[in-house]
C-alpha cells in the first residue's frame, strides 16, 4: 500500500445508488476524494472498494474509497431536463441530418419563424453546416431528411444512451458496476 501525506486532486470515487447502479453514466457519477471522505464520515455512503492510497489525520488512517454506494436510494424516475447536452446525448452526439460529430448545435425541425417550439419533439442535434443549409425551412423543404425523429426521452433512455460514451478514465474497481458493452466471460 502506498502512503501519501498530500494526495493529489485525483482518485475520484464512482458513486452508486443504493441499488448498486451508477447515479448517472454520462456524465459518470464520480465525486472527488474529499467529498467521498466527508460522505463516509457523515455515514451517508458505504465503501464498496478502495484504492491503495491512504490519507492520514493526527488520529486516524483512511484508505481512499474508489467505489461508494449511497445508503438512501435516489429515485431516478424523473423527467430529464431539457438541456442542450441532453439533446446531444439523445441524438448520440451526431448531426441528425448528415451524421457528423463536430460543430454541433441544435436545430428547430419546424423553424420558430413557422411556429415551431423549443421542445424535445422539435429540436435535433445538427452540425453548423447542415443548420445553415436548412435555414428557416422544414427538413422536407430543404431536402434534408432527419435520421431519427425527435422524441422526449425518459431518464432510463438517457442513462442507457450514456453508457455508450465511457469517460476517458475508468478505474479497474469501477468495471463491475458499469455495464458498458463488454462481453462477459463464461
């Protein structure tokens, strides 16, 4: 075990709901080590797994948690917020006209100038060139079919979509709790 007197800002902990599923996949529910130590001290979480890193106070030694679970279940069955990020997540971070990943913005399928509203059912992710090309027309008028009609997702659908976009950093101790599209060993 490596003992450090001044731990760096790294070593985040994966935060699981009381049912041992992550609170969110994208962004992944992680807390900085300082928040996790505080939550453990306040008895709000159970430590599931630890790093080999230790922090010390004058009276105690503490292994940094790498995975914690909340003691109280947080209901995940709420309507997701209508945000630019969630629209991009729903649409797989792809332009719904050409499939591009870059220069994403959002587009009103029925333009506001024609009475279109800013709702889940009328907004799609679009790259800047497609958005400019479509202009104030409908997709049919512009000859730009939508790859997938926009719908209001529920929280579970967004969570499932978020699983497809793992973060750049995954600690080994987190893998048992993250259900990425990994083939399980028989």
